[in-house]
């Protein structure tokens, strides 16, 4: 029952790891606890440990929205570690989970981020990246937050550095 102190990830991590020592040692803790441990490691800059705990959280999450959040965080870790190919994969998985969970705006944004990572990795052709951006636009159109469409289109133009007229 100790409250995790906000703003102090090191202290928070210590409390989280102490909260359920047996379960944590066996890797059988619940998804939310694993996710919180991952967030603490992420905040401390220990990205490999963060990734390991996000993976553990994924094993426990059934709701697709929760899976999406964990995958998106993993994508951020891989991007920060200079592995855009792995980041793109995680972000695409996140987008799929968000879409299946009925969260098209989150799906659109993560897919847009995936396209940026795909470009950075150099492992994907322009056509493949454009397909991903087109899917991101379709998801944004499904979203109730209409302002997101402009964001998605702005991302497209920003990535290619050319005018709207050429892309649309």
C-alpha cells in the first residue's frame, strides 16, 4: 500500500519492485505492474530494462488498447536506441491494436510515427511508406477528432518536405 512518489522514478521503481517480490521474481506479476516498472526504467533512461518489462506487460495484457500502449512505448525505446526498424514494427503493432480496440485516433498517430521510422531505417521503399501514410490518413478520417486529419496530412508533408498539392 505505499504510494509511488511522482517525479522520482528511482524511488518509484524501488517501491514497485518491492511491492510483490515473489511474483516479480517469478515474472508472474500483472501487466499494469510490469508496465509501471517499465515506465520507471524508461524515465531513468535504462531502455533495455524498460523494453524487457514492456515485453512482460504485453504477456499479461488482454485488452488490445493496453497492448497498443505497451507496443507504442516499446517503439519509443527502440527509436531512442537508434533502431528505427524495430521501432517501426512495434509502432505498426501498436496501431493495429489501437484500431481493433476502437481507438482510431491513437492508431493513426502511431502509424504516422511508424512511417517516419520506416523512412529512417532505409529498409522500406517510398511506395511502402506511402501506403502506411495512406492507412494513417484513413484511420484519422474515422476518428471523431477531425483535427487529427490535419495532423496526419501535415506529417505526410513534413516527411517528404514537399507541398500538399504534390501529395494529395
